[in-house]
């Protein structure tokens, strides 16, 4: 383990191509558009899908843990047009992602993200008092498919999204 240190992550604007290693960004499409690969490519066949609105309270911008789900995709988006932040690392077979592989994104309230199976993620983070998010995953994702890496214990690092 390296000496303990807080590292800054600069949140980059989210875009389809820059987010591809982690999943998909889905923006509005005209009604009647034919289904294609721009639509969220979901993997929810391992159980009962759960679509709900979760209210998160002031999360700040710091984290020292990152999580992945290896049995399903997950979709997240804010309600009421709120901008939010998400840290991600590409799927990998290791017990923890390389801390150098962690990136941060600023996500506007006019889209949602679909995290690929196994994508490491920390967040949502935001400065507001509370934001409501819709969340699509499996009904038991947070019980049966929730692997968390403690970055502080593993690498001696924590992050702050700028």
C-alpha cells in the first residue's frame, strides 16, 4: 500500500464516446424511433427488475469506496434536470480496479447512464441538499450482487471530484 493521500478527479462532461468503456449515455429520442444500439442495452435476466426512485441526501464529492455489480446492468438518472457526478472504472476481473483507471463525469439532468455489467462506480455525488434519482437494477442487486472495494485500505487513496 502507498502512503495515504487524497487525489482530485476532474469531472469531465459526459458524452457517448468518452463514456463507452463504462456503459452508455442515453439522451432523448423522438417518439417512434426504431430500436437500435443507441438504446440502453440492458442485462436484467438474472432476476426481477426493480425500477424505483431513490432520494439521496447531500453526498458531497469525496469517496474512498467503489462498487460493481457483476450480474446486471444498472441505469441511473436524476429527476428535475439536476446535474450530478459519477466516478467510474472499467470492468475488470480484479478484486479492485486500478486506482489510476478511475475517471469522473458530470452528468446533466437531460440524460441517464447505463452502467455496463461489472463497471466500478462511486456516486451519485452532488452539492445540493437532496436529489431524486431513478434507478433500474435487479430487486436484489444491493444484497446479492454488490462488491465494494475500499480504496483507502487497498491503495491508501481517497478521491474528491472537482
